[in-house]
C-alpha cells in the first residue's frame, strides 16, 4: 500500500509541475496565432508557466516533508527488538 501511495504522489507531482507549464505555453501560442498578438504573449506564457510549475513543486515538496515528519513521529513510539528493556 505504501508503494501505491508513493506512486500516486509521484504522478501528482508530475502533473502539478507539467500542467501549468504546458498550459500557459499553449495558451500563449494560441493567443499569438489566433488573436495575432505579439511574441510577448508567448514569453509571458513561459514565465507564468515556470512560476506555476515552481509553485506546484514547492507545495508538493512541503506536503512530502510534512508527511515524512508525521511518519517519523508515528514510528518513534514503536519499540524495536533491540530497544526493549
């Protein structure tokens, strides 16, 4: 079950990083081609996409950090074979 949770988290991380980048770039290219706006809109799409990807990466890593700390706290109460009295 733990492997499945890690796989789900990895897929979510990939989506939260890739979707904003690709989405904003495609939006910029679409606006450039269909509305005949300047090339600045594609550059703005790249900048917004990168900032969205960094934000998604940061929030995913913060969640992973919190999850690992809570797992460490849960495992600290368990007495292992070599630590019992």
